[in-house]
């Protein structure tokens, strides 16, 4: 499976107004915004780091986000995972992330995958994206994602945190 353009329609009047600041940035403009709108980004894990990445990409107007994250919201998630809420404790993290991002930007498409990236699903998930953001905490996930992306020639943005280091 290869990534299909997320949204091929021209920018709407509403999008032009919302993304006006970006449209005025030299070297980005309407062609950059259109390219962003047509892009699909896979984010492995939407915890402390991945949630911030997902939030910013949604706000910027990426056309499609594929979010992969297993498990339910725990109380200890609330101090750092900005897409999780107290009311969501015990519910799937991925659904909370999806809901919060669509509240921010209802014009984007979100594919919520309630599983962590692993060797068994890496090719399928990576193959759906134009770019991959690796915010996974475990090396097995990182290696599987990187291997799948390298096989397909898909760029990977590596991001990591350890305690208070980024």
C-alpha cells in the first residue's frame, strides 16, 4: 500500500483565513499549505512527545494523521500527555487523541490505530504515510518503523525523550 494524497481539493476560503499566517511565510505560501494538506503523517505513539507533534501538525493543517498508540489513559498520563483528559481515564488513549485533535481542526482526517507499531504491522502502517514521526519509547518499535520506512524510501523524523532530556 502506498500513501494516497490526503486531500486534493484546493484550499477553501476558510482554510485560507485560518492558515493566513503560514500563507504569508516566504518560501511556504499557498503551495506549501496545499502540499501539507495533501500529506499523510504517521505518528507512532501520542504520549508526552507524540501528542505535542500531533497537535502542532493538526493545527498547521496536515491533511491526514495516522496515530498508532495502544492502551488506556492512566492517571499518570495526565501530567504530560496533552491530548488525554481526566474524564478519559480508563478509556483508549487513541480515541482521546483523535477527539481532541478533531476539536482543534475538524478539517483533517485522522486514522486512529489502537495498537503500537511493531514488526508485524510496520510495513502496513508506514506504507500509508508520506512521512513518519517516531515518538515511540521502545527500541523494538523504533527499529521496526525505521526498517519499514527505509525499505519504502519514506522519511522518518526521530524524536525522543528520556526523563527531562529531549
